């Protein structure tokens, strides 16, 4: 236990931290700082609050930084934030991150399994699960060591689902919150996990004082899973009740109450609008307009990682269907598709990325002319180019199979120069806030998505501008700093 005068008052725990390191051939380390809601939130706390971010070393550069610093990173590298990076053994990390978090929990919550063939929870799975437990325990140990008495700890996402319960055992004095950035699986899908794993995951998050989600839908799904997995040991008040919570009675322990919260992370309008008009974005905007081939051509824009849940292949199929069924759009519209490779250390993701490239090429071969390339595909991650595409989009296509939120759907209306019609999957978390002013699609229905693209492209400028104004207002209702601070204040209340 830490002394009264030591330790941090606020701690954040996440797999990926606010800084990453690259190890040069000469042995020099170079640091790259990231952005996002957690970075904005911690910055918003203010310099007077003693805050620490606990994260994992992701690669060899990070591991070398931990070896040289003992894990407490240089404030010069982190932008002044206190960051403790954990060098979890590489084989344990690989099993926990790729074997369980990304190949099991991600697939369950996004409902991605081809169930006639997968999953198969065998001895190899059990070995990987042991690594996932060890990885979560390493975080719990570090947080317990770093936290001041009664500190507030905000644990992030499915990588660290066991941490709240493990940390509660180590430090019952702490105030703990867990936030799920993904969807949560419905109870009948979650139930494909082995029964003991279901219980461990539910009990892990229920070690927190607050379990928070992006939408009410995901919160309700979590409650349903807890009721199924824990049975009579779990009693619930649901979202919509005056004070939604779960009351659990662990074996041998007194009942614990976990409050359920919903915090719909929004776009950072001030940052996006300023960043979208810097010279590097203007340069890429000019280049994209050249690729599109004229201001009179309309654009359908998508910006995604080649993540299976993002549904890029069906989006391309819908665009091909549009050109087939609505020949009047040929040479008048270009699909600007940014598909940035993701998780390429997993074979299924490499195959999916290749399929996206092949399909884009097939569409260009089928419909392209000397002066018109129907699909402009970029696969190298470039944030400035993404912002340029946001600005010139006439239509934004966001059609995930399932998504916790999808910030692209929120960011494009904020940045759009001339107004943008949003074609949005009903399975995106963002649909709860944006659906009224979007064109809603079933992500599996290629023909209906093609028709929605036609409707969006045909929308008159006045309606498109008015929809964009309302979409932008909804998209920025809970900007990242306030999203973080609202959760912190609720935990400290």
C-alpha cells in the first residue's frame, strides 16, 4: 500500500499509450506522440492534478525505452504527461493482444465469427487465456503500486476487461471505472464463450464502481450478458431506470454495486476545423481533386482501417451496383476510398486487405475510361489526406457491420466544406445520435446501400447543407475532453 503522501490521484490504463518509440539503426530512440480522446481528457485535468497513464510496450522501440527509463517515461517525450509503460514479456503480450483481445473478444463483440467453423475453444485457447489473465494482472499490479489512497482509476476497453476486479482485490480503497470503446455482444452471442470465461469477463468489469459505454444499446447488452453469466448472483436496474446499476453478490463477499453509464464520445470540432485548413491538407486536397478529375464530379468518401467490421468490401460492391443500375452516374462520381491496413500480423486481416484492393481494381477495369477512374483507393495512412477527403466529400459512406461508435461518421460533417450527405449503417453506435439526419442502411444489403448512395448523390444542396449542420451539432455534443472529465467527475462524486 502506498503512503498518504505518495501515488497518483488520477490514473488511466490502456493497452496503447500516448507515445510510441522507434529504435533507429544507430541505437537512438525517437518518440511520437499520439492524439485522441484520452490525451485531450488528461490534458484537460490541469497541471495541478497528479495523474499517471499506465500502458503497455507495443514493440521493440517501446521495450527499449522501458529498459532505459525503468518504465517511467521522459516528460519531454510525453508532452509533460506522467506515463508508466509496462514491458510485459513479448510472448505473453502477443497471446493476450492478438490471441485473445483481437482474435476472440473483438470477434465476439463485433459478431464476426463464421460459426460453422469457428471459434473452437481448445487447449491452445486456454494457454492464450492464461496470458490474457497475466497481462491484466500486470496492469493491476502497476496501478495498485502507482495509485494514491482513494485515487480514481479509469480503465479502458476490452484489452483490460479483467483489471477492475483484479485491482479491486489489490486495492479496495480505489474508485474504479471501466470504459468499453467497442460494442457489447448480445447475451446469446456472448454465450458462445466458455461459461467460466463469461463469468470472469463479467465479474472483471463489475469490479469497477462505474461501467461505462458509448451507447445505451451496448450498456443494455452488457447487463443482459451479466445476468446470463452470473445468474442469481446478479441483479440489475436497466438504462432508462432512475439509477441503472448492477448489484452482484460474489461468493464469500458482500454485494457490490456497479453503476452503468453512457457517454457518447463526440468529435473535437475546434481541433478538426483548425487542422483541416493547414498547408499540408490544402496540398493533399489539390492532389485529390486532380485524381478525381474535375470539380463537377461528385465524391463518395470513406475513411477506414481494413478492419473486418468496417465492411469495406460490401461498400465497394454497393458502389459497383450503383454504377451498374444507375448508368447516369458513370463518369460523374468517384469513390474516394481510404482503406488503411490494420492488424496485418493476422492472416485474416491480410487476406481482407488484399480483397479490398482486388475489388477496387475490378471496378476500375469494368467501368473506368481514359478520363475517369471510378475508385481512387489509398492504403497508406495519412491523416492530412483523410482530412482533405472529409472536406471535399459530397457523400460519406459509413457502413460498418457493427461499431462501438465510429468517429468518422461524426468527423466528416464537422469538416465538410460544402455539406455532406451521410449514408450510415444502423449498426454503428453513432447511429443513435446521427440517424435522424443520415440515410440509414442495413450493412448487409448491398442493393439498398447502392440506392441510398443514389439518393445521397441526388440530394439538393440546401437539404444537404441543413442535414450537415444538424449532424455536426449532434457529432460535437460531447467532445473528448468533456467526455473524459464527465466520467472522472462521476467517479469522484
